[in-house]
């Protein structure tokens, strides 16, 4: 390891030292640190989206700190350390790239993707056989619960599609979306239903609709997370346009009517189209 890697590991160990370490760091465990790990990964992605390399360097450091943090806590339990983490991922990359580190022949990126997924499936089966994989083996095993729900939906669908459980064409996906919309409308049109039961039904049906929309994105080869992030950014940009326009008149959105704000929204759209 480099001197900076050694230094990072030493810093993390010092922070977790029961004798003179940081009280906050000492109070943490895997579960309390996990949300920070997820957050740092998203901040790495944001720096990449912005093309901000100085920010990317900083955010990658923050993410690496998370790895060091979890490894230090595992070391304290006698489970593994940073060196073992690095060794395990190096071994995995060698195992999953036999065309680079051995004599296998893979001619294209598509073939490599297929080989990668086959190797992952083989590893999942091996874990199930040895009892080290937790839940019984499934085509869907290993799709992390901590993933954003939309991304996890896409991954679950891709796994199922590999064994033939998929709509054969996009027209049937549209039919499914229409079906889910109808079921939501039907649930809404039950004003006399038990409120708790009606709310649960609406939640369930809306989830089905979102799952079907993720399926549509997959069939169209569109990343649903990226698509929704783009729409979020668009909404924020246009709403800020409304705020700025109203502020010039000494007003705020709460002072404006919906019709006024809709007109400004259309102005924002027109401005973007120019």
C-alpha cells in the first residue's frame, strides 16, 4: 500500500481508539455509518455529472474514508481489515476477467457483460451451496435492499428477464401501465372505503405503476434513475425561474395564483427551447 493509504488507515484507527479517540467516531457502528456511505457515493456521482474533477477527487476521498471506516470497525471485531477488503476485490476482478488474466477469449463488450453476469450467478450459487450467502439462492439474490427503489426495480426486472420472465415487446408494457392506471383510478373512486384500507390500496397500486414505468424504461433502454434525476433538475430549474420572475415584482410564489405560476412555467419552457 502507498504511504497515503497507510496514513488514512492510521488516522481512522486513531479516531476509533478507545483511549483518546473521537467520541462521535467511537459511538458509530456499521448501521449508523451506512447512510453516510450511500450519501458519499451519490456525491461522487454528482461530481462526475458536473464534470468537476477537483470535486471528484475530494468526493472519492470521502468515499474511500467510508471504506476505511467500515474496515476499521470490522478489524476491531476480528473479522477483516482494509488489506483484506483490497485483496478480496482484486481477487474478484481477476476471477471475473479471465480474458485479461487467463486464456479465455471474449470478443466484445456485450460478450463480457454476459460472461460477467454468468460469473456472478455462479458465485451466488456457490455461496448458497456453502451456506455463506444468507438467504436461499435465487435469480434475484444479491440485488441490494439499500438501492434506491427505482434502480432496484430495474435490476430485479433485468434478473428475471435473463431467465425469460419478461414482456416480449414494449406494447405489452404500455398495456400494463394502462392497467395499473385504471386500478389506481378505481381505488380513488372508492370514497366510502375504510380510510386505512384505501390508503394501503393506493400505495400498493402506485407502487405497481412505478414498477411498470421502470419496466418501460428498461425496454426503451433508458436509465430510469438518470431520467428522473433529469426531470428533477428540470423541475427545479423552471420553478426557480418562477421564483426569480416573481421576486423582480416584489412577490413570492405564495402570493401568486396557480394560473400566474403556470404562465411563468410556460415562459421558462420557452426560454429553454430558444
